[in-house]
C-alpha cells in the first residue's frame, strides 16, 4: 500500500486552485467534473515532479450527502485550521518561505528552529493549516 491522495475541504475550488497553483507553485493533476454526479468536481494538485501523491481540493458537499448544520461545522473547523493539515517537506525552509511570501502567501509563523528542524506555517484561503518543514538530518535518522 501507499498513499495516493489526501483531502482538504475548501470553500471555493477555483480560489483554492489559484492559491495552490499560482501562489504555492503546485500543478493540477486531475480536474474532472462529473455531470452524472450533480457536477461533482474531482480536483487534485501536487508539487512539480511528485505525480504519485496529490491533494484533493474537495468542495464541501451539500444535501443529501451533508446536511446544512454539518456543512457549517466543516466550514468552521477549516477556518480555524482544524479540518486537516498538510505537511510540506523542503530542503530549504527559509528560501521556500521567501519565495512563497513573494508569491503572496501569508504566513502565520515564520521559519523557526525546532528540535526536528526548521518549520513555518501558513493557511490556505479556506483556513486549512499548512506546515513547511525542513527536517534536520539528526531527527530524520
């Protein structure tokens, strides 16, 4: 077994797509709309050169799949950064931080030395927590 996809709940797939491709620099892996499923859109992105794993930018579905109260709970959790977290590994956290800031990504935490390496945090437009981490060799072994 291996991980193929992971999912983030997003409020607006177009806004999420622009964020992940234009600001973070990811590529679209799949963008398929299925009319037979009420125009359900399967939208995935991943880093350039890493085609075997993708993030699904999942619109919060409506009824009959999810009732309005549950939809709001998901929106609230995502906005607080508690509906999911993506951990991005990098060889140079500070350089990627500078590149992402230049692209318009707003960080909640600048790169900081931690026991496991250098770590920074930002959120996507829906509020999902994203960690950018340069793991130290001593921690990784």
